[in-house]
C-alpha cells in the first residue's frame, strides 16, 4: 500500500496542455499508467477497504480526491477558455475516466491501452461535455425537442 500511495503522489501532475482535448488524454494516460502498474495492489486494497475505515479514508484522500482535484482543474480551465459550459460538468462525470480505467485494469484484468484512453476521451468525454454546451446554445435560441436545459 505504501508504494501505491507514494506512486499516487508522484504521478498526480496537472496536465496543462492548453486545450481540453490535450489535457484529458494526458490525465487519462497518467491514471492508466499508475493503475496498470498497481492493479494487483488495488485489487487487494479494494477488498480491504470494506473492512477498514482507515484504509478507505486513505484511498479516498490519497488517490480518489487527488484525481478528482486534477480533473476539476482541467475542466475549470476548459470553462475559462470557453471550450465547454460549466453546466456540462456533473459530479458523475469525473467518475467516467477514473472509474472505467479502474474497471478495466482491476476488475476485468484487461489492461487499458493508450488507445483505450484516447477512445474514451474522443467518444465519451468530449462529446458529453461539448454536446451539452451545444444544446444549451440551441435551447437559448428556441425550443429543441432533444435538448433539455440542465
């Protein structure tokens, strides 16, 4: 567990490439690499987390909260640059990248590749974030049956 925690500190780097399309794959690649390296440890930790409130707190603080803070900064910058609308960001959205990569590495044993990360960004995250913004622009200009303001 100590190696996992220390590795978490070392790879929790804010990828500021200047665009959301650059930041999300860079962040996803950091997460993918770290999870792939520590998949066995994570499996053991996930079993023990349900039995140990202390371990659960450590996992929340040392791994999950750091990743959530990183993606929050990435998305906030995208809002500031006008790439996405702030209303497109939901509490569940940050779970998609981290959750899927953990699922693939830890639960299925099918280690995700860099291509997996890029596919997730291009086909799930970017469309989710940008279609919401497009719908908001359309709704503001008149009724659109498939767009519901959030």
